C-alpha cells in the first residue's frame, strides 16, 4: 500500500495532529507514507518523521488548478494508491480523483459539531461522498450522522491516538509555582470555551493559593482572542492566567502541569485528553462528543456540563485541594489510555481497513 495523508494546515489542532500521527505511525508499515498540507504550514511540520514524504501545496483558493496539478504530480511520482483526506480536504481529494481515477479516497471526519448539523449545511460534502471509498469517524454520533446523510456505505468508527515526539525541543517554560499549574491545550476559538474557564478559575479564588491557569493554543488575534484578554484584565487575574500561543513542545509543557482541562461546547474525539492521560495529569473535561467515553467520572477524571460554570468551579476546588486524589485520577487515566488507545492496535485496524477497499 502507498498512502497519503491530506490536511489543510499544520497548526497544532486535533485533526492536524492526527494527520501527522497517521503519517508517522504508518511509516515502515506501508510501502509509502506521505503527507500533503494544502493551505498552510505550521509547528506540526517539525513533528513529521524524516522518512515521511512531504509536500506543501500553498493552495490559495477553493478551485486552484495549479495546486491540483502539483498534487497530481506528487501522487503520480510516488504511485500513491490511497488518499486519506482529513476534514475539509475531501474537496481537493475528489478533484484529484477526477484526474487520477484509480485513487481510493478515505475521508476522515473529526468535526464533532457535524452530528448536530442538517443536510443543508453539508451539500458539497454529500455530493462528494458519492466518490469516497470509505469514511472514518471519531465518535458514534458522527457515524450515525454519516450513515443517515451520506452516500458512502463503508463507514467505520476509529478512536484517535497520540504518539510521543522524540525530537521535541524543550523550550516553553510555564510561569507560576511548581505543582500548582492548570493547563488547557486548545486553540483560541469560541467552541473551546476559554471564557468559562477563566471566570470559573477567578471565582474559586485559587489564585490566592498560588494556582495558575495556562492557555496553550494558537492566538488568531481576532475578536474572540481580544474578548478573552479583556476578560482576564477585567477579572484582574493577569498575573495568574497566561497565554502562550501555539507551541510544539506539548510533552514538555504537560510535564510542568498538575491538572489538564478541556471545556469545549462540542468535540469529536479530543486528542488533547489522550495527551493529558499520557502525561499523567488529573483531568477536568467537558461532557460532550466522545469525552464521556474517555473520561469516566470520579474514576479517571471529572466531567462537567460546559454551560454550567458551577460544576467546573467545584471540580477546580476538589482537585486543587486534594493532591492524593489528583495523583490517583491521573495515574488511572494514564493506564486507561495506554490500554485502550494503543497506537499499534489502532494502526493495525487502519491497515485492515485500507486493505478492504
């Protein structure tokens, strides 16, 4: 098999990390493993293994004939047989199939919000699904949605996985006191709910006990980011809530924290929770998408309704005031992630799926 991962950008987002993970994990298990970034490069480019063949298209518009021609040349040169298109790259993947008909297109849906969307919001996707060989989804709700609304008959659910980055440069030093840091790995976008996190942290008064909150994720310098910064200033927690923008040394960052938190209004399958688990952090997670399957409340983490700030405040207080419980929850999640989301098991399933096409 000769496989290619297709992704729009290489910013540190969930779908982007999975595209890189697949490209790296398949290396040595298939005859060819490549990755193409269509629109934008980013910090995840540095996490690609040296053996992964890479191309940046610099696609500038939806119908970019020059980009399609460069992608076709790359595919033909490396005799790619399967294109694994993540997220919105399904469109250029189908245009590619029109000029290279022999290709098998696997579309990977990471968008947890899609399960609540109507067909009218997905007309292009529905049309393109005629040409997919298969669909991979990251939770059961997306599997049900795809079965109801798309024309592809081969649809499978596969959980995400994460890989360590052995080449990671340790460069991001978190501010605040050791053993009193709470971290949130989420790009600054509205669905990630940073405002609720900030307000809940402020309301608990934990800053007075030395605790700090750290937001690690791309700052788009837009209205949402400005609103978050204004909120931090108005609540007078500038000395306790810190923004780091996008960082590539995630493992090192998490090694400096005690608690990992995720507060999104919707999620597909958050790789972030797996990363928290591998790091042994105590986790407070939103109870949306697949989060409630990864996190078992009061067993390996704590769940809350992202619209109920009081639940989040109580969880903050509970974990920050009980080091023994923090440790126990973190170690249990670490064990669960290792057993249930093993890279070897999941890559074996992907290879079996590829072979069935």
